[in-house]
């Protein structure tokens, strides 16, 4: 994330576990905010990540149980989500085809 101002908010209440670190509650990027991140592709056979890029005046990332639960983009919002797709291999030759030998 990028922005003119970045604010991180933590859950400072004592939890049941004895974690020494407070859990992230939310991150806010203000003013010309940008967010770029990778996601697992919907097709698990792909070995490339999906890409998400958004811009806006404000981006709010909310966490639940140390995982991202919601991303909200406010004002002047725009973005793109790119999903990898399978590319057909055109370099393989048909093994059943016989190519006659040529003389040098």
C-alpha cells in the first residue's frame, strides 16, 4: 500500500492466547492511495498469481483473525484485476507426423 498517510490500527485488548504482539485490526492509506497485491488464481493449475491493483483517495483494509476480511476503496476509485490463463503450447510437434529426410 502507498498513500500520503498510512495509519495502522491494532487490537490492544488482551486475548485468550498469550500473544506478545497485538493483532492488526486495520490499515488505512489516505491521499493518492494505491494498493497492489497478489492472490491465488481461481484455476489452481496455474502457477502464476492473480494480480489486483486499485487506486483511490482512501483504501481501508480490515482484518479478522489476522486475515484480510475486506478492502474498501473510497472516492476516485479505479482498478484492475488480472487472472492468469492457460496458454496453449504451440512449440510441440505432432509425433505421429513423418518428416522425410533431406540430403545436405
